């Protein structure tokens, strides 16, 4: 257990219960607490997956499945849809196990209610991983109840009837009853015991494992899909907020005289910031509430606000980078040690070291944060594109002093999430503003500038690696120092150290076959809100580790693929705890060991499919990287072409992926395609910088992202087929991202001989940059 | 002020400098046109003015009075718009879907002026539309599929 974080918990102004609930959003900080005496009992009954989450799980088909008299089946989806396809995937699982007709399936989004639905934090690439088995059981329960109802009405043994394609059939007599006619009676029957359920054999699957079209597709292409920002309520007002440009700053004084004089402006409201850790609380600011968004935006410009910048007013990206570099050159907290690295380094025939830098990045979801709220008769209703419905509800209840049961959170579609919308500060703003106008409906919209200035940013990091090679070029020593401010700092006093869920994203839990290894974590304090960004700490860790292995292979004058396979070593299943990973994404170490055989297989598959080793033209190159994250295995080969001016194009990317068995393979493809583009975007262009505590990028002209003309033209996905559905599922949404940046930089090295160790790549290959370097 | 939107006259009570985007979204409830940047940098707010793709977030309503405005809610009634929407569905282009209405408006305008766009044409016409989910390969494929459908058998 991380002693510093434990200590900080006792002084933080959050209860342990609250911390655990919040930490669950991190997908595993919960396990941090399990080795302390206070929660010994919890350890004894350690639960995993959906059952290991704060509100656990109970098989309750009536919470998730409703069948109307006309046979229409409504599936309640309790996870947020942000493009990963969960509103299609969950119904596919239910429809299959229910023996339902897909054309009769409808979707209803659950409101925030974890007592009823179990965990709703849509993060950590775990909706399908956590809920595949539970949703199958719910649907199998419902199917069994329908069969029982039919058998009862016909007076025949239930063993003689069978549900198939939306009806129950009695084989002997040929009698049939549609689901719609049976639903009422079935719903009154007791829910069958879990042990008694018969799940379908995978060979009988009709929908699971086969590509399905998006249920929301028609609404999306016609502009009917409702995102949070599209919420419209009778008499609704529109708000924008001027927030403290520096994290931790606050309004010293303000003058809104001019704004209040503008036609259409209804009210100017100060939003109080909260001292201490950011949590998900709104930042200090001045809100303008008006008749439409444009008036509010114009009026905001006229506000005269003096800010008290607070303790982070001198945060400067250049200075901070130098400070992190300095830290990385000193010993840090030792997190894992294998053998004797110092002796091995002393005896090595060659030593190499490299320092990698990755800047802050912003999520920049295409739908900026936005939410609407109203308060009627003491009841608060909120419409929000939130990845964390229950947290949103809890925080609104507390901040507004409205009983939890009187707060309703409607989860809209999310116009992108990527982790940003796990932090519902924007929904709290809407609720506070509604309260300030006597409960009238208010929608708060963040402009793009607001979004880029006040994100919960992806961490910034320096990764320093040292290795010793023997005479044959084989690594005998590995020393990795990772320096990065932690997400934990938004929850309590800043420990200055990566939390276990960050360490074990490809840094400490490195499945390499090297006899001497040491992983150290020097201190880095946070000066802005640090938050999850798609695949989180895997991004810097994989970039450094997978770049460095390629550097070692080059030094050893060996083929990178062969070298990487040797460093990973033979196929074996590694207990994560043996690598000091007690987190393991909240999953059982027995059920989810790290399987180097699967990691090897995706490397072999992607190199085979991409034509690894075949000849390319001058200025072209291929680069490889592989990474295990979110319990899935990914390997990518990126092909680049570099022109004489240092311009980079990416004609092709191959990615091989093993996430266990599949639900909707088309959405796995699309998530990986998206991961490739996002990986390219952050590698080529992504950078948020601070000066005087303020973000220097205002909009997409300064915070650039990959557009269609620079996206890889040809993305080829190679899924490892898995037909064994008893095999545990891995994550899909995030694990495609981490290998892309290192594979791209390895390709650039292959094409040009230039090693990129800092992101973004931008114009680092331009001749002027090369000569000055 | 009176605006001609999707073939219907709409009375609008808003200041002349109000961008068309906010009139569509806040005043008329046509929320299919999206806000993404407010500076014509992302394309989420794309509509058609007289058939041309225009960023509504920087287009004041005073500039479009009396002109034919088409939004995503109306584009499906045009032959090309419908073909583009159909291709989008057949290929399952969307992920989160937020930017897709703007993408569809840009793609429809492209096919309106160029029946068989090359990859370079697609790059230049579509690079004003950002998709953070990374649906670009499917957008490209869907445009080609829609072009083939509109042009008949190619």
C-alpha cells in the first residue's frame, strides 16, 4: 500500500467511504486500501469485476429488461454511450441470451442509480468486460421466466418448452406463445437462482460475435441524436462562465455592470470555488445567465474580473520540464526491484540511457462540456453527458444540499468522452446556476476555449530509461524512472507520486524477461487538474518503454521484432502480484494473469500482416510497438514516409489485437481505428502548455488535432479470433492507443535514423530543426 | 427577421450579429447543427447556404436573410444528402456521432459540386471537419460509396 496516500486520506476532507466511491472511478484505487488493517474484512471477501465495485451487482432482470404486450423488448443500458457502441453492445448480449428478435429491441438509457444497476462509471474499458456475464445472466433469467410462464399456462412441465426467436414453443403440441403475451405473467415469477441458469452455448449465438449496425445510427445521421448540449427545457436559460484562468485561483472582485445592462442578460452569478483538492467541483468563476448562448457569450466578454491566482500562478511548462528532468536523474521511490540492477549495469558491456518527454494533452471532446438542470419543488433534475452518473448525482446532492433521492441525473449521449466527462464539474455548474435563478432551467455550455483552458489534463511526464547489455546485445539491466504528476492529486493532498493504477499501466508491471530490473518513481507535484485521458498512464509508459526497446535493438544491431520477442521472453502466464501489481484493473490475478504468449502472438500477427521486413522505398520506414493494457494485448506496425522537408505521412497502420472473445466485432474495429487516429494525433500534434499558470492554447488553431488529410489512409485491424466465451474479456476502448506513438517514432527512426524522444513530433524532422539539434 | 430554413419560413427574434448556429440551436430547436469551436475551425456547425457548405458559427443571421438554408434536419430530402446518410449507415461511420452531422453536410456539399471526388478532393473538402473519435477512414469510404450510389453504376 502506498503509505503517503493512506496518510493523506486521513487528513483529506473526504470520508473513506466517499474516497472509495470516487476512487472506484479510477478503476482500482479501491484496492489501495485493501492491505490496511481497517479494511481487512473487505480483503477477505475480495470481489472482482462488476461485483468488486462499490455498489456491487445483483442479477435483476426486471431492472434491465422490460417486455411490452406488443413484444417490444426494452433494454436498459446503464453505461454511458460515448462512441464505443455500448448502447448497441449491451442489447446484443441481452437479445442473444433472451432469444429475442433483434428488430424488436429498443434501448432506454438508465438514470443514475447504482443501487439498482450496479456501477455506472463508464471508464477503464470495462463496460463489456464487467457486464458481459451479468447481462447474460439477466437475459437468461428473463428467458427462463418466460418459459416458466408459458409452461404454467399450458399446464406442461417446463422441461418440455423452449424459448426461441421471441416466442416460447411447446414441442409436443406445437403450441406457441409470443414474448409479449407472456411478459406480464413472467414478471411475477421469482427470479431463478444464478446456479440454476442455463446459458446458451456460444455455437448457438445469433448476435454475439457478429458485426451489428449501430442502433443509434439513424438518429445520428439525421441530427436527431440528443447529446447533453442539445438539452432543451421549457423556459430554459443559457449560461457561460468565466473561470479562474489558473487552477486554484479565485475571483478577487468583479464588475458586471455592463453585462447586466445588455438586453437578454438575466443574471450574473458568482460560483464559489472550493479550497483544497479539485475533486469534481466547479472552478471559481462568474457566470452570465441569458436568453441565449450568444448573448451570454457576448456579455461574458464585458465582465471585469480581478483574479487571485493562488499557489499555481507561476506554473510554467518549460520550467516544469526542466524540474522533472532533474528529478529523473536522481533516485526515486523504488516500486519494484528484480535482481541487482546496479551490479548488472556495472558489469554490462554496453550501457544506454534515454529520456522521453510527453506534454500535457487535452481531451477536446467534440461536444464540449455542457449540462442542463432545473429544480422543481426541491427536486433537482440534471441532463448531462456524463461518464460518471452516480458521482454526478452524489456531488450535486451534497453541493446543493438536496437529498440524494431528490436528485435525478439523466444521462444523455456523450459527444466524445475520453475520460473528460468522468469529471462532472460542468453538471454541478448547471445545478448551481439553476438554484441561483430559483430553479429555472439553465443550460451551461463550455466554449472550446473554456474546454482547453480548464480541462482535467492528461499528465505531463519525463520517463528516463537506462539499460545494460551483455556482449551479445541482450539486456541484463533495466532501470526506469517515471516522473509524472498524479491523478490522485485531484482527490486529496498531493502525494507527488503515481498511484498504483498509474504505476501498473505498463511501467511497474512490465512483463519483460530481464534478470535485473528496477522501477523508480521520483516526486512530481501537480499544478493543474490532472485527469484520465483515454488509456491514461499507458501513453507515456508505452511510449518510453517501446521506444527504448527499439533503441536497444538498434544498438544490438538486431531486428526489432526478434529483439522485442526475446525481451518479452517465452510464453508464460505471469501473476500480476509477482510484478508488484496488486491492482490489476480490479480483476482477479488468477483469472487475468499477464499472458506473454498472447503478447507474443499479437506481435507475430501484426508483423506478418504488415509485411514486416519487406523492402520499402527511400524515406519510408516501418515501426513496431506492443503493449498490454486494460487486460488486452495490442501490437501495431506504423508505416511512414518522410519527405525531403521532413514532412511526415502515414500511408498505413496495422494493428493486431487480442481482447478475448468479441461481442460486436465491428465496434472493436471502429474503436481500434479511432485509437490509431488518436494515437497519431497526440504523437504528431498534441500539446498543452502553461505560462504563468495559464493554458497557452485557446482553440483548434493552437491545440491542433489530426484531420482527415493527415490521418493514416489505410488502417488494417487484425483481431485474434477467440471463440471460447468462458475466457475472460479484455478492454477495447483504450488499449489500442498506447502502441501508436512509439510505433510511429520507431518508424521515423527506420525511415530517417532520427530518434524522436519528445512529443509532439510536429516539425522535429524539418531540416532547420535537425541542424539546430 | 425571416429565415428560409429547410424550405420553411422561420421568424427569428435575435440580434443581427447572432451567428446562425445559435439561432438554429437556441431559438429554433434545430440541434442537429453542432457547436464545436465558434471559430470555423472544426466544421461541426456546417450547414448549406444555397447549397454551399458554410460554418454557421461565424455566419451572422444578417448575412443569410432571404437565402436558402439547409440543415442536417432537411438535407435528407435531397438526393445526394439521402445517399450520403445511407452510406454513413451502411458503413457505420459514427462513433460518438457528434461531429457526423457536420461531416455529412460537408460531404453532401462536396458531392454536389464533384460527383466523383478523388482522395485529394476528399482531403481538401473534408479537412475542415474534425472528428476526435477518428472515423476518418470510414468517412472516406462512405463518401466514395455515396458517390457511386448517386452516380449510378460506375
